[in-house]
């Protein structure tokens, strides 16, 4: 074999061996990047979409060729704080996961997706398969109110929470936070204002209830105020 051919063969073998050596590193790097992207759009406690993930999901709906109206659901747990105070934050997280699983299942049943905005507040985006929004809302309210079995200090504990649920119809192309989520937020506060453990559907002209009927700022409220201050 001539010297040039030997050099070419040697270089080819070296390249192949180098590629085999680098492949595990490349695979690990790809896995790390995939995990990082997942974490950017998902809630670390429940595994549901987070705020950014919901915004991205809404953007995908708006960009679809067959973009049409959607149902936006805002779910706020009633009196969640006593669970943390009584059983600790770990059990509180367990409850958030259990409730999140139920919300996810209902959203998936209707062909939609669900996420956790912050704290004990969830949201869902559903395609309009029915105009009976009350029936959809009742499903969320009823299933969330089912007892949840937890373990605290090695002992079984049964915890029950309820939810105030607001629903709103919006076009997929409507701004998510300024229009779609805002309408569902107003409806949710009407549900909470009228006794909790119930739902309300947004109607044109519906306004936010008086401040004294609402609880203090949520994590999402604080974030929005900070965003406005930085603008």
C-alpha cells in the first residue's frame, strides 16, 4: 500500500474512533438541552405547563391554520393555605400534584392542555367542542372536590379542597394574558365572590368584583406589577 493510501486510511480510522468517543458526550449534551428546554416551560412541582408553557401553547393555537375559538379555564383552590399550615408544605405539594393530575386529565379528555400558573392557581386551554361551558366547569369543580389521600408523618390523611372556576370564550388569536386569561380571571372571582366551590362563565360587560370581596395579591399579581414597574 502506498504512503498516501496509508495516511488516508489512518486518518479515516482516527476520525471514526474520535466520533465513537465523542458520541456519548454529544448524547449527554443533547439530553441536557432537552431537559433544560422542558424545565423552561414546565412547573417543577406538578409537571404541568408553567406560565411560559401555557403562553407557548396558546401561541401555537393562534398560529394554527384552523385557529378558532377556545375555552380558557382559570382554577383557584379555595382555602389551600390551611393544608400547608396543618400538614406541612411537602403534603401541600402532594395535594397540588394530585389536583394537577385531575385537571390535566379533564383537559386531555376535552382535547386541551393544562398548566399551573403559580401557587394554587391552574389554567386550561380547551378547543370548543361544546357550547355547554357550565357542564365543562362542573366537571372541574366536582372532580377537584373529591377527597385526596395523602400520607403525613407516616399516617394516612384525607384532605378535601374545593375550587373556584372561571371560564371564558375567546378567539385563539386574542392576546392570552390581556384578553383570554383576563376574562377567565374575572369569571373566577365572581365564582369565589358567590360562595366558592362553584364556577362562573364570563359574559360581555362582566367586571371584576369589588376589591373587598377578593383576597390579596397572588404571586401572578405581584409578577405583573413588577413587569409593569420595569416597563
